[in-house]
C-alpha cells in the first residue's frame, strides 16, 4: 500500500460496508463491492447513495462483483457472523494475494477463524462505532453523528495498518491503530454484550432497559467486565453504565433490530463467545447464561 490510492474490496455492502465503500470511493480509492448477482448489478449501475448527518448526502460509483477476481490491498469484511462462512466463498484464497483481511464483526472469536484460512499476519480486526443502516440496495442511512474505527492486528506490519488507517481517516471515519488486538475487541464486547442481550431479551429500547431492568443491567455489566479482566483487558463497570446512561433512550441494538425483522441473531458470536470465555477462565456468569438460554428457548 505504498501509493496513495488503495484497491479495496468490501464484502457485504450493507449498513457499515456500504458506508465505508461509498466514503472510500468518494475519496478516490478503487472500490469493489462483493455481493449477490442482483445487488452487484444494482451497485454497478447506480453506485451507493449515502444520507449521513456527518458526511452529507452523496452518491459514489463503485465496481461490484459476486466474487473477488484480482488481488487488492484490503478486503473489508462487513457481513454478520451468521453469514460469514457463506460470504467467505466470495473471496477465493487464490485471488487474495497479499491483501489485508479487515473484519468488522461483532464478537471476539472471528480473527482466529480467519487466520485458519488466510495468512495470520494479514488479518487485521477492526471495531467500528457507528449507527448505519442499508434501507435498500445501495442506499445507506448513517444516523449517528460519529463514525470511529479502531484498527488492530498484532502480527500485521505496522506500516500496512497505518496506511489503511490513514486512508480511512481521510475518507471520513476517525481511525486509530491500537497496539493490542485483544483489548480492542474486548472493549467493544464488554459494552455490546449487555446492551445486545438485554434489549433483545426484553424487546425494549435502551432507555427502558436501563430504568426498568437496572439491577439486571448492572449485574450483567459486572459479569462482562470480570470476563474481560480475566482475558487481560481492564474494564470498568461504572464507566460502562455511564455510557449506557448517556445514549438516547430510543437506542436499539443491532441484535434487537434483527430479532424484530425475523433475521438470525448473532447470539453465539456475542453471548456464546462471552460464556465460552467465562468458562475458560473460571469466571461465573449466571445472568449472561440465563439470558442466552432464554433467547435460545425463544427460538433465537
């Protein structure tokens, strides 16, 4: 990635992937979106239209295909854990070359799975903080007044991470490279797991969860923080609760929105991974275990 123009493939041009694809294209990078036949045809013809409080309203042209056919500098993986295995068939190993694989997935277990398929020193996990939704093929609504990315990859050459972070920052999202991949992933997990599990279990927005189910939220935040600490990542339950309290009361988790739409939930990637880490380190997590069990019993 020595030159200023990157070639980037985006696997899953939905709310997050579509936003990043459009911003990178607008900044002059060569972007190819990887999707099904109909979506790919639509994107080739119409590009991606973004409505954003932060980045304005614009339409950016993108290339699109059903699979990667030539090497690129980076592949941004923006599908959900529930569709990851199927989506990865769109990036054949032979076509990847020296590409960075940059997963924007919830949970903490996917980097190891990707490293089993691809060079470990080319897997660069990322965490994004943004609320962005695909409302139609190629139409993205970015509702949050922020978009921030943490990029990591303990084995990835720092120059590769810095080059990608620089391109992303100049395109829009504030991007920083973090030196500890585990810390980056668990910082997101410690916040996301209580938020996702409780809003989905009670079918309530965050404002009602944090008032009507305060004790349960507090207990779950403390459990999650204990698991995070056992994994070597400091976590402050009081700080997490303060963050929840600062969010708009109508905020819903993506897991809750998936449940409302009848889509598969990332229950295993979030709740299951939390419980597996708890068991591995001998940390009690009774509230998390009950919530995961109740959500599974409800057919999720």
